[in-house]
C-alpha cells in the first residue's frame, strides 16, 4: 500500500480557518484533501494544520520560525504549504524584512526533506498605498524566489477583493480580511489544483528518468 502524502498547512489565522471573530474555525485542508484525491485517483493524503492567529513571520517577536522548527523536528512532511506575512504587513514591517524571515522558515522545511509551496498574501478590505505597496513587493519576491524543492502559488490573484463583485466579497470574505467557510473551501480547492499539477508533473518526470 503506497505511503500517504503528508502535508503540513502552516501559517496564521488564514491557515487556521479563523472566521466569525474567532468563534469558529474552518481550515482549508479538508477541501485540499478532497480536491487532491479527485485530481489524482488513488492518492492517499494526510494533512496537518498549524495556524496561529496573529503570529508574525519577522522574529522577534514572531514565533513563525520556532513553530516551523518544532513541526519539522517532530514529523516528516512531503509538502509544507506556507502562508505568512499578512500580520507583518499590517504592523508595517518592510517587505524585504518579511521576505528574509520567510526564507529562513522555508529553508527549515526544505532542509527537513519537505518540498515547500509558498502562497502569496491575499488582499484585504483595507486599502492604502503603503500597505498595498508592501504586499505587492512581498508577493513579487515570493513568486520570484528560486530554490530546489521550492514552489510558489499566487493565492492573491485567485482570491481578489477590490476587483471582485460585491456578491463575491460577501460569499468569500467574512470581515474584510478573513474568509467565510465557503471562502476557505475555495482557497483549499485552488491550492489543491495547483499542487496536484506539481505532483503529476513530478511523477511524469520520474517515469521519464
């Protein structure tokens, strides 16, 4: 029997599935598993959520790095899906500082033997030139990053806010930052579709070599 694919979904409140002001949680990993299995018949998947609301990537004071170190020390994962930076942008940390801190965390996962799928930071209701500028620079850095075993996915473009219809925003966004349950399901589906393509491409390459 083939070994199940082990996936760590790592980040903060958007990974935890936070909504309804923290009274409810609906992580995206259930939809991630469901979609992966539908895209790759016979695939067995185990997912693990590590989402800490309010956590920062930049350390100190953030515990993003120490949490990543702990998770990768206690278990071996095939993939780590990483989403971080939303809170750091809100706290006005420079994009280059957030990116540098993300790289340290990504490297922990890569050195443990996992592949990394890094997600760009989605939009939110709040709009300002400085906030949007930091997000744009950070996301561009994430998408341009190159390392063995590292992949990036532009989640921001998949879940628009300001260019979306009012109906879309009401369905997908709970409080202008966090998603609704339906929004998290959409997020899980979008990530899984991209991840499935990566897995299939790798399997095809392995068969050819």
